[in-house]
């Protein structure tokens, strides 16, 4: 690509190349088939640069949202191919962006037939192979390098987040944190075991949907069959649900073999989005760990005899991120403070907090440290 350099692209390219090479080697050891081609650092740098400068353009008043997949047409299922391939330039990407704004549609990028050192956009596709490098433009200056584990409803795995000159490399070893909650383990599950990688994780999907509605929200997950959570909720709860609403729970109780069916996946997405939408109501939504809805719009209060939450441990699963003990009031606004208080009082619970500015925090009690542990995970959800 001819144009100004984006230094972060070169800084991140070698890290991304090594990441995909490492995971490709692991996949081959598991005899995985139909793997995407391995991208080299020069290719990765060129794709990131073109996407970054495209993200700063505006077409008819709109900032582009683009998803690029590095894949040849023959590995892209049933692609839509252009009669004439287009050079990979910011101009072409911004012009094509409206065609691929919907989820699951990518612009296909591959080497030019006449010059392997140049990259072109050859068309669009919905189908990509495993370990296919995907670069998504989220907003101006915010890019995410990711890949898809398989063909299930699970989200993509984020590798690197670039925001302006900031580079956040997701830490694959983040699950080694003491008392790591299952949700964070699922978000950081990079496919060491195929069966685990391709499973549907409800809380991950709820987190993604909560963040996408953009209004902020709070979801409390409490043990199934327990009633102690009521001690931390102002009674009577305005929007208590009786009996518990079980649409999502019933879907997850069905035979796992059904999860590959399109009908099941559509019902699952609808149920997740409906539940995540309830978190936009002022207050907290509560579900059991069996995914039954118990209440929404609930007001959190300190448990009788409980003490005010004063400090939390804050971590972010990125390379170079160090745990920090901070006053609870510095974690965020009222929503974050209430979530921390709930977890301190209800130590078997999990809190998921979405901010309007895009931040996302998972809070869980740490038995090792005897304190609330807050995990900032927006880098995994973009």
C-alpha cells in the first residue's frame, strides 16, 4: 500500500505473525483440517495500515465499519467475487464498508494474481476457515485482529487491539490468574481442546450483547436454587419475575447436538439479545447460573451486617498488565460500585458490568486474596 505509515502496524505485525504460527502448529498437531493460510508480518502490516487509514475516513457522513478476512476465494465457502479485483487501499475499503457492516460478512483479501507482493480485495464472504486472520474496524482508530475457532455461534478470539498508538496484546496465560472466574476462562480459551473451543458459552454471548447495546448494564449471576441474593436487593423488587423466565435455560438443556442447527442458533441469539436488553433498564438484571431470569431493574443494597466494599484488585488480561489494588470508588461509577458490593456480600455470585463508553468488567470474589477481583475484559469482547 502506498501512503503514510502507521507505526503501530509494524510494531504489532511480528507479534501477530508469531501468534498465528504458534496456533497453527498446535492445530496441525490435533490433525485439524481446512486451516487458513499463515499470514506473514509484511502482509499483516499492510492490512492493518490500510484498515487504520480507512477508519479515519467518512463516507456520506458515516465512519466505516469493516471486517477484512485474509483468505483466498477457494477457501471462502460460496463467496461473492468481483469481476476485477481492487487494490487494498483506504479509499477502496471506505467505499466498500457499507456492504460489510452487517455481522458475519467480510471483505476477502488475498495476494494479487500478477504480483504476490501486492494485496487486493477480491469480493465478500460469510464463510472463512479456522485460524483465518480477521481484522475488524470498530470505530475510527480502533482495530481488532482476531480469528474464528470454528463454525459455531461462539465469538471470535481477539489477538491484538490497536487504538491509535496503543497496542494491547491479549495474554493467553490470563487464565492462570488466581481464582479466575469461568467466564474469563471461557473468553481466554484459545482452543487447546477442540471440544471446549467449539462449545457455546452463554455468559460470553451475553457479555458481547450487553456491550453492543451501548446503554451500559449490570448482570448478576447467582447460584441456582439459592435465595440469599434477595438480602442484597431492595425489596420488593420492582421487576421481579415469577416464575423465573426460562427461555434461555430451556435452550441450553436441549441435546447439545442441536446447537449446530440454524433454527437453534437463531433462537439462541434472539434469547441472548432479549436478556441482554433487560440490562439496559436502570438497576441490575439477575439470572441463575442455569440462565433463568429472576429479576431486572433491581436496586442493589448492602447486605444486613455486611461492610462497605473499600478496595478491589483490578486486572486486565493483556501482556504487561499488572494487578493493582485500588479503592472501590475508582473502579467506575455507581454501577461498578454496586456490583462490587454485591459480589462482596454474595461471594458465590458473578457480576458483569458494561459501561456506556465500552468498558466491560467482570467481578468475582477472590478467596485467595479475600477481596473482590475486577477483571477488565473489553479487549476480549470487541
